[in-house]
C-alpha cells in the first residue's frame, strides 16, 4: 500500500498564546478545502505557541495511518507533497535502527530529520514538498520547501512596533488562507507595473516577494527556523545547486557521448519509476512534443501490462494544434493507452475565468495556463488524479529558441566552422529564426549586453501605452528589470531553471492541479537528473540541428522517429487571439479596463481603444494582462 500526502498545510505561530487559536486554524483549513477534501487535522504544542493545520487529499488511503498532523517521538509534522525515494530511505533508516509504525513517506521525513538533522535530511530527499515540523525538546519549528518550488509555501509575519520579535506568523500552501486570518491584501505596485508593461511574473532579485505586499513566499531550496516563544525566525538556504553541479561535474563531466546517453537513460528511468508509485490509475499530459512523449515512453517501458491515460489539448482548425503528434505517441503503444482529447473553448474560458483566477491568485502569462487547467479538469472527470507532466526539460536541456541563439553565439567564439554548420541545421529544422550580429556581439560583451537589455526594458516600460502616469512614476523601479550576465549558454539555462522561468510554470501547475484535487509529478526535476544534465557539455544538448539532443537519443528506441526528431517547437499554445475576440471575453476585457482605470493603474483613454487580442506568446499581450490584474482587485 502506497500512502500519499498530497494536500495542503497551514499554521499559526506566536509568542502570544491568545493569538494561536483553533478557530483561526479551522478558518484556514476551510479556505483550503479544495486542496485536501478528504480529511482535516490540527495540533497545538504544549506551550500553545504553535498550531499546525492539515487538509488531506487521499490519493490512496484514508485510514488513520496517513492522518496528519503526524507525530513520531519528539516530532510533529504537517506535510504537503511526495517523497519519491521514501522506499529507499526507509530501508536505509531501518538499517540504522529506526522502527516505523506506518507505510507513509511522512513518517520517513520525521525519521530522517531525527537521524540526520534538518539540513542533512533535506539533502536526501527526492521529491516535491513543503512541510512544517515541530521539535518538542527545543520548541523549534522548521518550515522547508523543495529544491525547485514544485510545492508552494507562503507566509505573513506581523512585527511589534518597538522590538524585533514578531507578534505572529501565519503560513499556508495558498495565499487565500492567510487573507482568511487577517493578512493584508495590498497589491505590490511595482510587480503589477512590471507585469502590465513587460509581462514579468517573477522578481529575480527578491525571491521572497509576491504580487502582494507583506505576503512572502519561502524560496525553493530554503527553510526557516522559528523559535515560537521568542518570536524569532531565520531563513537558510539548504539546497546549493552550484555545489551540486560541481559534484556532478566531478562524477560525470568527462563522459563520452554514448556514456552520457546511457547514464541519462538510467536516471530518467529511475525518476519515472519512482513517480509511478501509486495504487490508482496514472495519467500523463501528452502534448505531442518530445518532453511529454519521452516521459510517456519511459513509463510504458517500466511495465508490459500497466495501462495509462493520456490527456491532450486539441484545437481543431488552429494552426498550432498538436493533436496529430500526440495521437502518434498513443498509437505507438496500442492497447496500452486510453487517449483523452480535451478541446478547451472561448466559452470555457469565459465561464470558468473567475474560478480559474481565484485558484491562481496571481497573474499568469497567457491562456496556455488555462489550457493546462482544462487538462487537469478532464483528468479528474475521468477518475485520474495522478498525472506525470514534462515541465523542466526545456529549461534544463535548452528547448527554447533563445537558448539556441546563445549556443550559436558560444560556437561563434569557439568554433566558427561548427557555428555555420549548426546554425544552418537549426534554422532548417525550425529551432531558430536567426542568429545575427547583435547576438554575436552580446557574446563578446556580456556585461554590456545585460545593461543594454535592461535599458531596453526600461524604455519599453516607459513607452507602454495607457499606463497611468502617476502609477508609473510611483512604482517604477529600474533595479527590478536587471538582466543576467550571460557568458555561455549554460548560464542562461541555469538562470531559467533556478532563478527566473521554471518557478512560474511550477506555480501554475500546482494551482491548476490542486483546483481539482489532483497530483502532478515531474520526472525531469529529479535533482540527480538535473545535476547530471548541467554537468554535460552544451554540445550534448544542442547537436545536429536539434535541441535537447541528449533526451532525444535516450528515448529514440521507444518512440516514432517523427516524434523523436520532430522539427520545430510549439510552446503549448491555444488560440488565445480567437478566444479574446469572442463577445463574452471582449465584455470581460472592457470590464477589466474599467476596473484598472478606477484603480488608477490605466489612463481613461484605454476605454476608447480597440481590443488588442494577441497570441499567447506575443510581447504585446496587454489585454490578457488587464484581465489578470483586474481579477486580483
């Protein structure tokens, strides 16, 4: 029996016992019921300074064995997520003398912390998680989050006027639970300005920042140590990817290309095998691209009998519809797959818009995020609540066009003959449109290139039409538009994986899945696989006119050639432009504009401007952004 801990957590911590009440905890739990509809639990420490709250989604079992908060010896935990290597860790801990009373991964976490301490225990975990664990003898609480940010954790701290100790700290898996117990809902003007003008959904310089003032997020790979009775907290980074990359390079940095393919195959198989551990039907989001197809093929190789459900978004008649490619993947494994084609429409967007944005809580980049929402909704309707998805491969292995451009710039500096050959092939295969003088110059002067891009963003923000001038002057902050200095393509891959890019996608996936009480598992984000990938030279990732070459070679024997070596890339794109021109969505846009004018974010002249319906990945996606910000107000 496999025990899952998908759910949500919350808590209240204060040196003032009167502020730590079950009534407040119940309000937080009720607000998060959609994430954990099957069970609820609460626990308060003996000194009454700490209250831990849990809502449970019972993936497998609803017996008392999986109930939380869970206690073991001197520890009490609330935990949201999956520890994929809990079987292996359990065996290791048993060899060290630990005795277990349940089969759950939750108990393994507590035992690991007991044996190794919080920092070393976290290093052992392969999983997605956010948890809070209370240690009775020291009256300490540790609140931790996984390496890449697959599971969310938000908190609000209220400080007294005359001392450094906090009055209270509340934390939860979603922001709405913090609002429920009095955290302020004050929108961060700078974040909104950067989003409205440039589409930015993250602030790379302040990883704790959200779209709301005084609401913070625990950055991925960090944990907070809290001393409840003293009102003190300290955040520490437990995951140090630079060190992990160096260690992986020392182990794997000199492999031949065939050796690298073999190791990548082995690591991907291990990751998928661990993420298939479930006693319920498992589904997969299969877009038709290589990332999801590779996960599907690897999963199907794990067993000759297991049946899987594929879920694909289809847009009949739309030029970027990928249904035919997803069908090729399914057809490659006859009688092993039930293929569900989901066809989101403009009417779906209109009727579900408010619910969708209520779950997201913050602006999203485009209607592609709503497409994912519809996929998870269809999976739940089909009785499939565990899905494997392909997020992470593009960032780690270089799937986007801008990464190809940087690779070509790198080749120009190191091997001009290889540059011309690779450039020709990449352009012929549709992975890059051009790599001209400007890109090459950026490679020679990376600091100047970063400064130029920052200045370009500043000018673009200044020149964006319809922004209220007072709003712009009040909240513009050029420092938040700082661009990374890129010396090599690996720098931009690193930045997109660990700093800005991937985290937004993980946030969308968590909200969309938990809106329907579903669980999303991401094999490409097993840390050993990520670190191995970063230890490999860039010409194993970009090769022979293809991106993600290493992945393609690793799964080549198990997929149709037309999928493995498919040319070009479609960025999971729905017909957003068509959707926004439908009457219901046009009405929403007009309403959103009025709200933003009333909020003094937009100038009233926008009310006479025609609808600007743009494609999902267009730079001028302004009316979509108006919709998202208006939904926050």
